[in-house]
């Protein structure tokens, strides 16, 4: 899996080592385009341990591309260990990245469960209480309810009826908890054991669709 770093120094070096420099001028239109760009980078530069990225378009999201590189590095074999983004303000870049670091940790968690059975997925999600979530199971209705209380208002309610959507919401809850989002989230999951045939790209698109309202705020 690839790590992310930021560097304010110009040129093709990082920690006194020369690295390939990838110049990006065009901003992708959506998450799928970010993923395809990340996959191309890893396929092309996968024999290197470190790459440097120079972003010349203010519309290009370094944070989304960082996440895309992380996901692509899990999907594709390579020797890449580090992606370094050249930035003008180091502290600003690090601060902006913090919510996406929380999201990356959450994504890593759900990707580890992606190919598991619904029963294993639900059992694992039931153990997320260490995040400060309130978790209750109704064995009669066959449901599990998870509540994150970062604040009383605003309050959001979600429901799922399959394991795929449960993974999506587990990632959302882990993200908002680690990012300490000031809101309340309640998720009611029907513990449906029917397997769902979806892709990692589908999973990522759904997670980002929900969490973007808070981590990009």
C-alpha cells in the first residue's frame, strides 16, 4: 500500500533522492476518472519506490487523488511505497488532508472485509464500538443500529438492507468518527445475508458520495 507525503521544495528530489516527476494539468470530472488516472500512474511507475506529483490545475483534488492512489495500490501489484505531492503551503496541505486520512483508514477497513460473507461483515461491524459508537442489535427484527454522536445537530439517519450498503455506511461512520465531524449519524442495518455482487469502484463511489459533504466542507 502506498503512503502520501507533501513537500514544499521544488525539483525532482525528495529526501535528497531523485524520483520520477509526474506533471498533471487536467482535473478529472469524477471519482472514476481519478481512479483510472491513479491506476495508470501505478501501472506506469510501479517499478519505483517513490514518485513525485506536480499538480498544475487548482481544480485537481490532491486529496481525492491521494485516496485513489491508495485504493489502486491495493488493487494492483507494484513496488511503489510513497507518493509525494509538491505543494506551496505544507501546513495548509496537511490540514486539508486530515479528513481524507480518516477516510483512507476507513476505506482500508472496509476493503479488508469486501470479499467476506455478509455474516462476517455484520459481525465485524458490530465491533466498532471502540470508535465511540453506540451499537444495539434487535434479534427479533434482525437489525443492528449504530449511532455516532459528534453533536446533537445536525442529525442524519440512514438505513441499509444488504451487506454492501452496510460496508458503505461502516466506512462513513468510521470516517466521521475519526475526523470528529460535528453531527449525529444514525444507521439502521437490516442483517440481510444475501451476497451482493458489486465492485470496489462501486463501493468507493458510494462512500465518497455520502462523506464528501463533510470532509470537503
